[in-house]
């Protein structure tokens, strides 16, 4: 495993602009979501959904930059269970894209906490749509979606953290940027629960190859997904009794 294979994923929360002041050379790739290509110049991949406004796309890209659209990220996410189980919002999609396509050692999210205070700025460019908070069959629990991503990352020997230290619905460990290079996770998988959850997903069969699960809502039972959520929520354990290094926030 390449311990230098670290990926930074940048979203559009106000704190995303911190990246401007950081030495980002520690990251092998930088993936920007939707409008976050505007935060820094040196990104590698721009991931966005089919309905992202064309007017908001970058006017140009250099030879080292590329777009990641549904033609690429849908097959990648399908390899890890598809959209109904993963949570159909771009933070999770970007995470699964990185896991499936780059086999990283560490994924760091910035500006992706999914926190939308009432009044005031919600995005680095002002105010925006709180997409992860919409009423959607794939988002019955953002905590469960977060734990699922953590769990499947762990199964691939990849740790996943947030560099945004504030509140939010992305329930993953929080660390400081200065601690990225030395980060050692104190989380562990409950492998029994993970296997139960994956087996339940397989049994339910809520898998749609084109990714457009909303065309199949009649086939999806919300109560069953809520039962599945309970498993994923308990799939990751924090060794909180141990001394915490690197400033890791274990209060998942």
C-alpha cells in the first residue's frame, strides 16, 4: 500500500477557502465537487452531476485536469453498492469515486460537513441549496451514509477524515490539516455488523445500474432502509478510551 496516496476532496462550504493557504503537495490528487473548482487553481478532478449548470463549469482546464461525470462515477459507485445504499449526494459520490478509482490510503474532506445554518453564508460563494438535507429515499440517515463510507474505506485500508472542524452531518473523524501527514486512525470495524449490513443490501437488491434510482421508487421500502441504517450506524467503533493523537475527534 502506498502511504503517500492521500486525496483531498473539496466541497463548497465557507471553510473550503482554507485550502488556499495550505501546502497541498502532500496530496496525490485533489478532487473538487461542483463549484469548488473555484476555490483553488491546482485541482486534478472536477466531479459534478448531470444537472450541474453548464454556466457554472470552468471555462478551461489544463492538460492535467479532467472532469468526472456520471459516465465515470456511476460505474465506480456501483462497484461499491450503488446510490440507494451510499447516499445520493455528491460528497458521498466523490468519496466512493476516490475509493473505486484511486485506491487511496487517506481521503480528506474539506468544506463538506453538510452544515447549513439558518441565515448567513452556507457556501463559500454565498448561499446555496442544502442538497444533502433534501427528502430522498437514499438519505434516510446521513450518519449511516457516513459510517458506510468509513466502513468500506476501512475494508480497502483507507482512512477517511474531515479537515473541517465545525459542526455538520458528515459523521467522520475530524483532524487538523497539520496532522494529515502523521494521521493514525483509532477507529475499528465491527466486521460482524458490516457483513450483516452488506448481506442485507444484497438481499434487498436495491441496485439500479444507471444510477437513477428515482425511477424505481415503488420498488424501495423505506422501513427496510431504516433498518439497514441501524446496522451501518454501529459498524464503526471508536477506541475512545485510548489517548487520542493528531487531534482526532472521535465523537462520531
